[in-house]
C-alpha cells in the first residue's frame, strides 16, 4: 500500500517538502523588527550616557553581538548612567539668588 505525496506534505511532488503557514513570515518579521529596535535603542542610549568612552565601546560591541540580552542588561544595569547627572552645568545664567536672569 502506497501513500500519496500529499500525505507526506509534498504538494509539488518533492519528497519531504514541508510548507509553513504565511503567519510564520509575519512572526519572524516582527522578531527581526524587535531586535533592530532594541539594538538602536541600546546604542543610542549608551552613546548619550555619562559612561567613559571605553565603557560605551564595550556596551556597543555587546549590543552588536547579542542585542536582546544587552538591551535587557542595559535596561536593568544602565539606569544610573541614563539618569541625568547633577554634575552637568546648568546652561541658564543666574542672578546669584537661584533665580534665572531676565532677558533684556
């Protein structure tokens, strides 16, 4: 007793061919989009952070190698570096009593 090619999943007659639903394409496209967004977000926030150049380079290299893991690690571990630093000078001029100077 022989089985048909259709029963084996080969509609075109090729032995062992497997057809995947079109939704798999959508799922993989979404996964790739999430990875790209995570990579871009990680690199941009690392470069804007107050870390040293060497630390920034290490984070960027890690993001290129393992983007999702690095994005999660940066989200958890990089909170202090992403926080605005109190060491940054205020660009506004002051009158000396804590109020900004008035423009003439």
